[in-house]
C-alpha cells in the first residue's frame, strides 16, 4: 500500500494491548495524539459506516429478500469503498493518514492525504464518500485498511482525528445470489447497501439515494512492522527500594499511612506532612524518612515503576507501584517489550525467547497504538523472535533481536534470523 503524500484519506479502527476482553472497542473513537490545535476546530466527525465491497453483478439478488428496485445501477463500475460520517459541516473535506501504510504517521507528517465527499444529507449533516476502483487505487486503499480521519472545514480548521477500519467483510450479514464468470449461480456473503449520491434533504437538490448490492471482499495484505519503534525496557529495583515498597505495601507503615489518608496512594507533599504528625509510629517515621532521603531518589524511582509502558512520573505512589516492585523482587530485572506506533491497530503478536522457549502474546486493540508486554526470566544475550499478524489473519515478516540491558533500546545488533541455514541436500542433483 504505497503512500502518496499528495493523495486523499482512508478510515481505521484501532485499540490497545492486554486490555480487558470484556472492554468494548470504540470504532470511530477520537485518537490520542491527533487532537486539533485550531482555536475553532471543525466538529469531530462521527463514524456511521466504513466498508469495502465488490459490487454485485447485474443479476445479483439478496436471498430471500428481493433486489433493489434500480437494478441497472449494479451494471455501473463497481464502488468498492464507502465511508459515511455524521456531524459534517457543508463545504468540508476529509484528511487522513494510513496506519497500515505507516504505523507512526501523524497529521504533522507528509503522509496526510485528502478526500472529498461525494454525497451530503443536509438535514442530518451526514457526509458520504464512495470511491470506484480507479479512485481507490489512486488513494492507495486496500480492503482492511486502518486509517485516522479528520474533518477540515472551508476555513481550514481541522477536527480531532478518529480511528476507522475499512471493513472488508464484517458488514456482510446477508446472502447474495448471482452468476459467476462461467454463468453458474453462486451464493456469496454480502448485503444491500444504500448511500447518498450528491446533495439531498434540500428543496431543488439533484442528489438521490442509491441502492446497490455488495459482496464481501478479502484483506490479503500482511501488516508492516517498524522495528525501530520496538524496544526492550529494563526496570531494576535496589534492595532499599524493595524494602521501602515492602514496608509501605505490606507492613505496619502501610496500615498507619492508609488509616491516615483513607486511600491507597499519596503524593510527595502528603508524605512530608505525615512526618510532622505527633501520632506517627517510630516504624512509620523510619520508613517515611527513608522514602524521602537522598533528594527523594527512591520516591522518584518507585513512582513510574508500575507503569513502564509510559514510564512517566505522575507524582503519586501507592499500591500499584508497590505491587509492581514486590512482584519483581530485590535486585531482579523487570523487562518489557514496548511497541510505540510500530504496528497498525488490530494486530496480535507472539514473542518467543529462543533460549528458554517461553512464549508471550498480546493484542493491539482498535483504539490505541502503544503496547507494553511484560516478559519474565530474561537474561542478556537472549535471542527473541517476534511474529505478528493482522485482524484478518495475514502474517507479517517476523523480526528477531537479541536482548541487551546495556543498550539504550534493549536490542543488540545481532539478528538471529540473519543466520543462514544450508538446508538438506538429499535428493539434490
């Protein structure tokens, strides 16, 4: 799917990793990092439909429902991309970035492309975009493409971006009967599709609602990995840090601190104020003194420990931080595989430690672009093989790396997959 910076846009659906399986995926959700900076931004579009399809043949019909009344429309060139958005201002157009083409694309990069609406329902403020095969190829669209879309009004004000997945077959809830190229009757997955063509909902407007029959298509493109955005992050805690976490997370001090605060977390100012209390126990005072000693170094180290995916200090420590340290243990390493805009949303991945044989798995959902996967029993020099596939089951090219805690991104230069194997010579001339 080549990227042409002068071309238009395509929608995508996306989400995070290691999420709760019961968590609902928000197709069309606003994209973090793609927020509008305009003083008066255009309204954020609301996703209604995003699908890719093959147009049924002239004799196609829904089974058992009758075909649309305007059967002649299905004899026109096929329209394989349909995007329908609500909350659209008249005169606006769309801009998009493709995460399938470039997982780290932003609206500040040269990957932004434009699309113009082909239909508009004035009364309901619904914009429709339909592309034929030539236009689809020009924009670089493929079935299953995942993109971020935003609306730009006539004054150039941009909205927030939303994730959209150009669904190749999930929309196909009916059966379509039509003839194949040999004249035989076949039954395919598909459905009746109605969309706005031109302007409707306004007296004198010449637009109309078109009805076609579409059949499901296949996503056959494997996902791309930006291996430069893959890293192995190492977090290690000292005995002092472990001892403080044990006291504040399990011991007498924890019970005293939490009885005072009535909650399971606190910030630096609260820790200092607790030291001034007259009713502080000697053990609690000793632990809090240790926590605040040495320019608060322990506090700073403990603070981001439980969230290595972001590794950002929020100024608060508590049970989540202490449990992270206690589960790791003193003088032991906590290693995370981190993907930061390295794969398109919807991908699942599998990491195998070739030394230990351990396998770790995770899934990028439909509304986030960052993944952090905790690894266990990691030693310097471990060869790791990362394989991945998209939501349609297409495999990407695997990537291998060697873990090294001394390297900035945790990856040594050695690539285990670069080893050449000669193969068996049996049967060769």
